[in-house]
C-alpha cells in the first residue's frame, strides 16, 4: 500500500480540477498544502514536500501538476529523501524557464536530474505552459515515460477531463 500525496501547482487546484476530484473520491489522498499558493518560493515548496513525505505513514506516490512537477524535480535535485517514493505521476510540468510569470522565476531553472523512482510525465500536445518538445525533454531527463494527450491543454479543469479516468489508470500503474 502507498499513500497518495497530491501536489497542485501555482494558485492551487480548484474544485473542478481532477486533483480535487480525486481527493473527494479518495479521502485517504492527502494534498500537500503550501503556505502561499500565489507567491510560491521554491525553498518553501520543497521543504513542505519533504515534510509531507517524511510524515506519511507508508511509502508514497506523488501526484503532481504543473509547478508541483517542478517542485518534485527540485526536491530530488536538492537531495530529498526519495527512498519512500514508490513513483510519481507528473501532469503538465510547467516550463518555468520560458514562462513570463514573475512569481515563478525563482523556480528556474527546471532541474534536469534523473528521478530515482518510476515516473510518468503527462503532456497535452497544446499546453500553453509547456511546449511538447520541452515536455519530451523533461521526461527524458527525469527518466520518465511520456504520455501525450492530444488536445489535452494544461491537463487541468479547463481541459474537460472531469475525474480523468486515464490518469487514474496511470496512477494505478505506479501504486
């Protein structure tokens, strides 16, 4: 058995987002609550992730979206205790290296380090926050399998995924 930790991105995931829907369907899933969703600081977000992994009662599977994916990469690059991670579902990693969002600059550069656990990167082929070639590069650098969703956008509430059954299948592979 593994604990599922939900890691939303910049500005958190609202009630229509698949991450929030998964939490509503599975009360045992735990959202990693960041202190500031609107002015994220990479060190704070990494420390919060580290504390959540350490506090989990069993090994974890990380379910990250957007800036949450970049947070996972920073945590690994900074020597996080990855021994308790069974896998990571990394949906729509934000390309903070090219995004013109001042609040995200402190997350630059996106760490291109191998993740020491199984991982799957999911990318929309029309994501406005990360071009598909960049998502391919992230997946390759992280050692992740890449799954492309045609017309998937930023793999968020606006993508019309609902409770995202395909994502649940991918999560089951990692859990």
